[in-house]
C-alpha cells in the first residue's frame, strides 16, 4: 500500500525572504521620499517665483522713483545708461522667474515619475529649465553664472529618458543646485535692488515732509498712547511744526531699516529652502 504524503512546500531561504522584504520596503520608501521631495520642490519653486516677480516690480518702481527724483532735484540726473542698466536687470530677473516656473513644472513631472506615469510633461519641463539655465546671464553686483548650470542642463535633457527615481533625482538635484548657486551668488544684488528703491523713496518722502507736502496727523502720531484707553484726540494737521516733521522723518528712517532687515531675512530663508530641497534629492539619488 502506497501512502501518499502531503506535498512538501518549498520554502525560500530566510535570507531571500528578508532580501525581498527589504527590496519592497526600500522601493516604497524611495517612492514616498520622491513624492515628498517633489512637493517640497514645488513649494520652494512657487515661493522663488513670487520672490522674483516682486523683485521685478521693485525694479519698475525704481525707474519711476528715479524719474521723479530728476524732476524734484535738478542735480540728480537719470541717464539713459542708468535706465538701460535697470532694464537689463529686469530682463534677467524675469529669466530667473521663468527658471522658478520651470522648477515648479519639473517638480510636477518628477512627481509623475514617482507614480510611474512618465509623460511628455517631464521632457517639456526639463527642456524648458535647461534652456533657462543656458540663457541666464549675470546681473550687476552678482556673481558670474556658474559652470554647474551647463552641467545641469545636460542632465535635464535626459531626465525623461529613465523610469529610475534615483537617476531622475540626479538631474533634478543638479538643476536645483544650479538655481541655488545662482541665487546665493546674487543675494547681495537682490538686497541692493531693494535698498536702492527704498533709498529713493525715502529721499522723496523726506522732501515732501520738509515742503509740507504730506499731512502729518497728530491723531495718528499719538494713537499708541491713546489707544489703550479708547480715547480719540482731536484731529489736526501738524505738518508745519518742525518737531513733528522731524519725528515723522525718523519714523520713515526706522521703517526703511526694518524693511531692509526683513527682506534680508526673506532672502536667507529662500536660500535655505533651496539648499534643503537639493539635499532631499541628493538622498534619493544616493548622494550625501
């Protein structure tokens, strides 16, 4: 009599099971990291775009302020060369803004790559940013465009040709690094644009105060003292009183210094944000 024994189940060696679990877990972790890095890049790129758009508006305002200074002070000329220099600066700032837009598109494309849904968007975003990097030129008071920009452009061109998150991350990381290096090299130039605009605005405002061209509200000046008690002082214009005129000028000076400080902090935060994004993609790519 033949006794049928239960079929023996083949068991995978323990090390193979562990390797399989580790591989699946690593893949999930990498995908999650890629999605998180993509969102982080999109947030930073959106903030960077807003930063550059605001900077472009400041350049426009600087032109208007210089035109006004030329009218108010005959000895302060606004030459064609100065106007042309500001126009060139705005052109480059707009290119930086386009770069930020492309970075945001690239974040979306990389997010699709993480979801295994590679599309034409990846190629378009990468090519657009590559073009932006290649066309970038230095601005006055800024550092020369780094060689890394050309290197990043080459990596971006091949970005959409792979389904590998790590390989794709290398291209994105290098692109973020290029934009970050450009930003770091031009930080002082950006702050200088803001300071120049504020200096012109302050000069015009002080002249208006001196010439009684601005109503100085006594009610507003003493409000910090009366507000806690819900009191309302009688409204009156004290612009003809030299003491209050000097007080208002000192307040304007303080506001200028405070805005310069806040703008410097904003610039530093933007620089740090770009650095953090690059580090996230470096980790996915297997870098440091």
